[in-house]
C-alpha cells in the first residue's frame, strides 16, 4: 500500500516467489495521476457506478419531498371532512324504540347466563394407595434405556482428531467402551469425555492403529443396550512440490486512507518466499512507509504507510 500516493511513486513493480521446487516472477506497471472525486475504495475502474449512485440518491430525496407534500394535502382534506360532519345537529340522530330495546336485551341475556355459569373443575389426582395412576408396563418401560443417537462410522486421514459420540435416553446410564471386543484403554491419545447421557470418546492425532470397531455399552438397573461403529484411518499422500505460479496481480487506490495497494495471489508447494522490487530496488518491511503482508487464500500485499519506525 502506498500512503498518499504521488506521481513519483509510479513505476514498474516486480514480485518474485521462490521455493525448493523453483521460482517465478511477475511485473506490474503502476500509473497514478491525481485523486478522483468518485473513486471506489477497492477498484478504480468502478468510478462510474459511484457517480450513478449519487444521481440516484438525489432523485430519491426529491421524490420523498413530493410524497411528504401529498400526505400533508390528504391530512388537510380529512380534517375539513370531520368539521363538516360535526355540523350535523343532534336531533337528526334517530332514537331507539322500545321494541328495539327489548330485542337487544333478549340477545344479551344468554351471554349473561353463560358468564355466570360455574366453570368445570379438574378431577383431583388419585393417591398411590388408591391404585396405580398408569399401568405398570408403561411405568417400567420409562426406566429402560434407549438410543437417541447411535455411533456412526467415521473415516479420517492420519493426524486428524476423531470424535466418537452417542446419546442414550433413560435414567442413570453407566457407559463402557470397547475396541474390537476389548475394553478401551484411556490415555492422553484416547480420552474419555462421557458425561451423563452423552457418550463421547476423542482420539487425538489419529494413527493407522486407531482403526477398528468401537462399541458403547449403556447400562442401568433395568436394562442394558449397546451400539457400534467403525473408525477407518487412512494414510495421507506424500506432499507433492509445485513451482510457484502467480494467479492474480492488481493495484487499487483506497480513498478512505489515501493508500495505493499492490496485490498478488500465488500458488506453490511448499509455500513460496516473496521478494518485492521497483525499478530494480528491493523492498523490505524495515524500509520507510513499506508494509508487506500475507493474507488469506495466498494473497500478498505491498503497502506504503506514513511514519513507520
């Protein structure tokens, strides 16, 4: 990034990337004349769109003023109409006759009777000595354990962490874990994270020897259940080295902080080491106004910032 760019900052910029498999370089010419009023914060070539947005905002504010004036006219008309109705004499309102009053009272009588009627009361709960509230079969089934989530088969690459989980429903379950029919041995590598009704085993930095069939047994005073799942750990392929390749190069002006940024994206294995030059002069992070940073997705940026010590 070039802070407060000037015409003297124009020139041919060169970025070199190198790793153990080879090297690559790319050149980019930067031209800068003067600041524009309508400059996008990330791309100069979109300036016309910002000019169009300013014109649209002006038209929108003008239409809002017209709508406000129309609403004021409608309110004034409604007030005049209310004044017209208020001038009607009270004698012109028809009076309710005795027959109409009797009909109205007859319609309201059922509602009064319904409101005064007593509300039904809930039946009192029976005590245990009067007999079971629900059948013994239903009560006993609530004590048995059932699986809400069973162990699923897992496939992972060597070196990854693996989490084996299952969930049981029922009172006071006790868990036991097995691998290939034998009790699972706990260590810093294989950690038991089971708690309550949630069964969990974590295998850290998995190896090929961790492959196998894992079984969870849950038991309480009334039942015992189990479920199993297979864990497969495969070896990772050897890392293939590739020559550095530049996939994108661009420069843009950030009007918010008055900076000019040169940005490149590069691919390569192992990660390449970059060098920046302008007209044959190498840039480093220790130089005045210079910041070189690596961001996400293999993107590198060259910045000029004021007053760096």
